[in-house]
C-alpha cells in the first residue's frame, strides 16, 4: 500500500505543465466561452436541494457563482447547457493538451492512481459484503489509468466504464461504454461503483446518482470524490482558487452530499475531506486572490513553523474544510 503521508504536492502536480494548461490556454478559452451565457436568465435554484435562498458569491472568468444558503453548494448560474459544455471540451486546445500530457507528467500522476486503488481496496476490505471476483463500474474514467490498474489486480473480475472520450484500452476485463448515463445498458448488478472527480462537471446530478444506485447489487458500495465547495481554500482564494474555474460547474459540500445520499437511498458510511494540499494551494495562489496582503504575512509565519503548517492542514481535514472530498456509501 502506498503510504498516504509520503505524497508531496510537487510529486503529483507538474507546476510548469499545469501553469501553461491553466493560465496560458484554458483561462482565455473560458473567458471567451462565458460571453455567450452572461445575459442568459439564471436558474435561480440550488442543483442539490432546490432552495431559492441564494447569493452571488463572485464571478470567475465571466461566470457568476451562486452560493446556496441552505446546503452551501457553490454553482455557476447561468450555466451553459450540457451539449454546449461537451462542444467546448471537444474543441478546447487546453483540454487537448491535457489529454496528450507529456510522459513525465503522466508518470508522476500515476502515484495518485496507485493511491486511489489502495483506498478502494481498503474500503472494500472494510465495507463490501463481497471480497473477491468483484464487478466494478467506473463512472468517468479519465484516460483509463484506474481501470488499467484494476485489471492487473486479482480482486477485480470485470471493469465496466462509462467515459465520453474514446480510449484505446485492450484488456479482457474491460468493457467501455461511450454515451450518456441514460443510454448505458447495465451489465447486471455490480459490487462497487467508483467515480473520481466527475460530479462537479455535471449540470444535473440526478442521472448520476440514479445510475450508481440502479447499477449496484444490494449492499454494494459507491465510492466517489468531488471538490468541497465549503473549503477554506475556496473561501480564502474565491475566484482565484484552482478548484473553482469552469468546467467545475457545481461544487457540493458535505451537507449537500448527505442530502443526495438520503434522497437516492444510500447509507453514508464515510464522508471525509482528507485533502493534503490545501495550505500549499492557498500559499501558492494567495498573491492573486482578494487577501494577498494577509496571506503574504501568514506565509512568512508558516514557512518558519513547518509543524504549525502541518497541524493547520490536519485541522482542515478534521473540520471538513479541505477542498478534496470523499464519500463512501452503501446501497440500502
Ligand atoms: Zn442547496
């Protein structure tokens, strides 16, 4: 098992590659794209709890972000429709660069996938009624990194994947479906559904939770991650937070996920924000945000107190204020 504490920010994030991707390409593309939607009417209700008690928190690259005052979800409103988002992603030069990332960047990101696999296996060991020959559904598979790792592991017998992009994965265990959640023909009940960093990209979340619920065998385990809109990092950096910009269109919170789990008949087993990099992210981006002066003063203090820096990160995790959120639930 990969030791959790051993991974450092720089080991999974290539700063030069990510800076070029975000600042030189993506931000300009998003600013151009957002012009089309600025005068559209707002949805005016929360995508999680449907509350109309909302406040506009800030604007990021031309998109207004509203905060639900009941479940704290932060979301783009007005939001482009799903088909326009898909067009944007397919035509984006920035995302093309992301998909064709250099080998050394791919290699450094593999640590993250090994860590995810270790996490999935430990959750299965603790919570899954079935412990061998597991059938898995992965919703949103990126470049297929996780699926390929699972193929090499005897614990898993079948890997079903739903992913909009074409992937060239050749393995007997893999069954890839390209299309919408509604069109997906379920392969019969699976034991585990996993989904990393997908929910924040979806305009309407209902079909996603329905798919997970209907695909699982009774007692089956649903593991998903999504950024936490209620994190210190977002509150401090606001529109300069790397977690905020499009196409992260909905940033849910622990409260919002509990609401979803209840509504879609899941029992929540674990709901955590086990992030490791919030303090690093605040310090790296602080000079661009609304509290630049305060963060510079704080940075000097933190740099002289490594122990305090670590305990601050620990505090954020304990208080569910980290921007990385993991939910583990069981089908009722
Ligand atoms: Zn809400």
